C-alpha cells in the first residue's frame, strides 16, 4: 500500500512505542512553552529562609523604625563630632546645674559639663560595649553549645552542668564582686564580665537548635554518604541552626547596654573620666530636684537605645520563626 501522507511534525503511529513518543513530545512542548503548563507562567525559584526573612523585615514598620534609630546611634558613635562641637570633659563650675541655653540645648550637669555633649559621647561607649559583648557571647556560646549538641555524650553533660553553675550566679551581684577589684578605666573588663556570665544562655539555645537540625533527613543523608563531621557542621547544620542564636543575641544586645549602665551607676562598671550614660545618671541622681534635666536626657537616651534593640530583636524573631509563616 502506498505510504499515507502526513504533516510535518506529526507523530506517526509506531505501535506500543507511539504513546511514549507522544508523551515525550508533549513534555518537550510544555517545557518550551514560555508560559508553562496551563499558562501559569515561568516557575519562580524557591526562596530561602533568609530571603523570606529579609522580605518580611522590609515590610515591618517596627523593624524600619528600630533600624533607623540604631543607624543614627551607630553614626553618632563613630562620628560624634559631626553633631557636637564641645569636649565631654570640658566643664565650667560657674554653669553647674543651669538649664538650657543657646548652644547648650540640654543644659549643664552638677560639674558644669554640657549634658548634650556627654549624652552624644555616651552613645559610643554603650554601643561599643553592647556590640562587643554580644559578639563575644554569640561566638563563645554558639561554638560550645553547637559542639555539645552535635557530639553529645560526656561533653554535653559537662557543658550542661557548667551552664547550670553560671545560671546560678546573679548578674548584678556577680558584677559587684568581680568588677570591684578592677581598677582599669577601659571597657574591656566590663565586656569580659558580660561574656563570662552571658554565654550559657546562647549555649543552650545553640545546643537545642543543633540537636533539632541534625535529626533532619539531609543531615542523615550526608552522614550516610561519608561526609566528615566538620563538613556536616559547616555546610549542613550551622546555616540551618544559627537563626535562633541570631534572634537571642539581637535581643540580648539591648540587655547588655542596660547592664553596663547599671554597673556604671553602681560604681563598679566604667569609671570617670570615661563617658557613660550610667555614670551621668549616677552623678545626676543626688540633685534631681534642682537639675532634673541632667538626669532626664541620659536616661531617655538609654531607654530609647535599649528599646530600639529589643524591637529589632522582636522583628527578627518574627521574620525567622517558621511557625508564623
């Protein structure tokens, strides 16, 4: 019989294999179609946890407000001379406890120092102490807790008992005891004390997060394929277990700033001639009735700073919490 004519591109019947050829052709057609199957458009690349979190943070007004406040604090901490023209150590006893004057919007404290200048320069100390203490706590606690959660056994038990001992030490009382014997005027003894008593909290968070992540299927698959412990920790576990540590550390940063002010107020933290909000609050307390402005401005700056970091931590927690999605 003569061969039946057929159009170009049509699939000739080939018996049992015809159905397979037709399916392959349809799949190829759908793959080449720009709109995808049923006109749904091109498939979007799956977003990661961090990209989703950043998208949510950009739409969160709490994060935007807290971020702007923190950026301003960082700016005046790095370049305080850009918004003030005086030295925080320059004082004039003839102007002690005087109120606002032209060029001195916050008035003067009991020593005749400009309250505005000291409030601006006090931000540098508070931000430096908070950031350095948070980094130290996050690194030390994260590493120790992550290793304990990954290896378990005796190392985990030892770390758990050690954290229990540190949790039993009252923070303020520990600061009074440990820092009372320090004579240095630098910020490093205060930072070291905060790291010493702050790492157990981060350690427990990191330990629990690593224990949860290492039970996932992709970690077990990597272990079955012969991945080393270091590779599993760096490539598979750490990126997926670090989110809770970041959240807790961000919230704790405001707490460390408040703790530094508390210790300085009690006289065991930073000491004059260092400039600190806690020192100014302590110095202004005896004459709060005669010069309330000397106490109001550093206290207000401290409250706004701590609140900004707490709000930032809450926003980051909401963005990284998968239960809220």
